[in-house]
């Protein structure tokens, strides 16, 4: 997480929103649980959603052959190997030990 200098904080602009009291309470409770201010919590959540939204709209163009090769890799069964064996036989966190 980036720390702001006093000059960085002064470069902020204001964003006003209307919010229902129960929504504000929920946000405040979640922010407290993370040790964040309401502003930082809301900015973090909004920034993440904005990034996800823009990334979801990213288009990757490939040739038809490259796409067919990619789909074939996804459809192929994994080949047995030691790492896969260890992973599949590792203790599950939700199972009692």
C-alpha cells in the first residue's frame, strides 16, 4: 500500500455521494474491521471495481490457429506428474487431521 505525503493528500478532490444510513453503517463496520478509514475503504473498493471492469473489457486478439491450440490445451487432461500427485493428495484445510 502506498503511503501519501502531505502534498499528495492535498492533491485529492472531493467526491460527494448520497448513501442510506444502513449502507453507511455496513461500510463503516467493514472499514473498521480492516483498520481503514471510511474514505480509504470506499476508494479501495471503487478502484478495484473500476480496474476489474476495465480488465473485463480487454480484448486479446490471436490467430484462429493460436486460439484452437489454446482451447486444445484447456480441453486436454493433465498428464500425471509428481507435483500433481502431491497436490491432489495434500491434506485438505477443511478436513480434520
